[in-house]
C-alpha cells in the first residue's frame, strides 16, 4: 500500500482515483453479450455458460429436486448461522416500513403516500470463487417484505452445472423458487429482455464485476430499472491512536480479498500507527487462502497521512466510500460530518464483515463514488410510492381559484376548466 503524506487538495483527485480498466473495451464486450441474448435467447445463455463457466447445461432453471438436495448438503452450523443473519436482516428491513401519514394541506384537501411493491424483480448473485450466498439474504428478504409477486434469481453454475448449495438454501429460506443457472452480463440481459425460459423483470438488483455493472447500466438506458451501479468492493478506514492496528489490518484485508480490482484506503494521523498497521497487513496477508488476490488489490490501495480531523472528513466526502470504518475517539464528529458513504461502521468492535453478513443492515451498496448520489439497497428499493389525494367540496372551493389562476397563466385552459365546471356546479347549490 502506497503511503501519501499530507496531500494537498489538488493532489487528492489523483490519490483517491479508483483502479481503472478499459471501459470502452468492456462496454463493447457487454453490448455483444446483450444483443446476442436478445436475439438468441436460451441458446445464447447456454453457450455463454459453457464459454465462461465451463458448464454444459441441459436446463437453465434449478429444479425442485436440486433445491431439496442443496438443503440437505448445507452444514448444520452454517444453516444456523444463516438463520441468525436472516432474522436480523428481516428485523432491520421490516422496521423500514412506514405507515401512511395524511396531511391536510388546505381545509378539505387531504394528501398522502402509500407504498406498492415492484411486482417483478430480478436478483443477481455473484458466483465463481466466492459465491455470495449472503447477497441472497440481502436482496430476497426485503423483496419478500415489500410483497414482490415474482422474484427471479440468477447466478452462475460451476463446471458440473451446479449452484453452491448455500445460495440455494438461502433462496429457499427467503421463499425464492425461480432460480436460473446464468451468470455475468448474460444474466442481466436475460432478466432485462427475457428468453424462452426467463420472463423479463421490471427492476434488477445485485452487485457484480465490471461486466455485470456495465450490463446493468446499459439495460437501464433501455428502460429497465436497476438498484444502483454496484461494482468492485471498497473500504475506507479512518483510524486514530485509539484504533487497534491488528483490527485495522484485518478490515483492510477483508475487502482486498474480494478481488484484484477492489480498493482499500486507510486514513490515519500518526506515522508510527501506520507502520504498525503495515506490519500487521504483511503478517495477516501471508495467512490468507486468497492472498494472491488480496495482494493485487493492495497494490492499488492507499494509506493517507493527515494532520487534522477535518482533513479526514474532507477525504471521506470526496472519495464517497462504499464502506466507511471509523476507528476513532471522536466518532460523533465524523458521523455528523460524513455526507457521502454507503454504510458506516463505528468503533474497534464493528468490523465491516458484520454488515456483510449478520448485523441486519444491507450490504448491497454504491461503489466507485456513487455514494454521493445513491444509498444502499433498502425496503424502499423494492417499492414505489403512490401519492393519493382527496378533495372535498369545501376543499375545491378554497383551492379552486388558485388552480384556475395558475392554469390560465400557463395557457392551459382545459386544466382551468376542470376546476371551473366544479365551482360553477357548487355555486348553483
């Protein structure tokens, strides 16, 4: 990890730059995948499964038999852990449901909002070397609470044509039964356009690599809603001398092991503390099974030495991290002044991995600086708000003249007349 000491503002843009890849090349590949799936349907999905996942598939949909077998394969201790996480995630997201609040804006004019579920949703679950079964809980749980009628789950199969049993167990626990062995940009295409086996959805959720993220952004241009751009994972740790170096190193490595394009950033106030963290990173890295992956990510990662808390806050808000860990004494100052972050973790005993799995908050979060304009997935992500209003005779009498004047000023006489005919009738009574 490269150490940058006391960077000035003009330096920060370069210092905080994410690892980049050739976006034009990626977009070209993804456009080809999207158009091929649109034209060839299931045939394209099976071809891509063989090409990318080495899986020879006769059927794309996971059968009931496969679901039953998967449930039996999952270790009892893992099942128990998943149930604890599921319970906490369900509690947290269920509490986000709000009762409608009716407001009388003018005497006789009542307005309110009500939530309605997005009926057809698609969930993308990353597979590969680290199948993220926890993401099933994070997406399918709020979908169920919201009341989505149809939930489609897509995830890549392995070379044997099977899906990780824990993914299928989590899906079953959350009530998802429409599961397909499709990964990558082709999964996004299938859920967006539909194929012979997979009917299209209205909104697509889930994190993924740059190809998945690009596919989501491209289908959004064609009218398919997405949760957010959620690409390679990242964490920023802000630590003062009250932090524990071993804990900080562990948090940095927990994100670095996600993939070679992940980024980790440490913001600290003391050179001696930084050296302790570096030593811990070296020691802990050597013990990780995914150390080669983490080591590549660390090459693109930064340690920033700052003098003051306000310098650290400025860096936080400019970087807009997906995950922000505050291992600092003056935590309230940072919480109050942090504007841009996907999710915040406070204190020495709140690892980011708690939010990834079991504390209850959602781990599907905006990356690549999108935390400046997006929040993470929540119950609201699976609903839309419908505004409702009811106006009484007294209400239209009080508000009618205002509407008539404004409509006339815009030259919309029919709008004005919709009020006038009502007022005329009431005045006859």
